[in-house]
C-alpha cells in the first residue's frame, strides 16, 4: 500500500501558531517577569510598562513606556539596558534590534 501525504506549509504554520498561542503567551509572561526584575528603576515607568499582549495567534512582549525604546537600546549618550531583549533572547530565537 502506498500513501501520499501533501503538507501545505502555510496552513501547517497557521495551525502551529494557533495551537501554540497559550504556551507562547506563558513563555512571554516568564520573560516579562524576568525583564521587570532586571529593569533599572528611576521613575518605574520602564519596569511597570513591561507587559504581554496577545492578538489572535500573535504574542508580543512589549513596554508601554514612551521612552522604553531609548532605555532598552540606548542613545548616543546613555547606555542600553536591554532588559526585554535579554529576557527574550534567553527563551529562544531573537531577531529584533540589537542594543548598542
């Protein structure tokens, strides 16, 4: 008996994202906890802005502080803190910006 199977890559990827959303959200929450623990605190906005957002099957580790980008990646005269970036890197593949 011969069996032929056709795998539709796009459909398989969508299904994998859908069924793994809860697990990826749990991983993101762990990363958020780690980032909060390592974030420097002056006013608390950077640390307190760290959150996880789920939009359909997409999971985002975010910081809602309006200055988070500068605090995370640094500027020409301030060093990068990279709390979110380091927490994300410690849990798998990271393809975002690199801190200075």
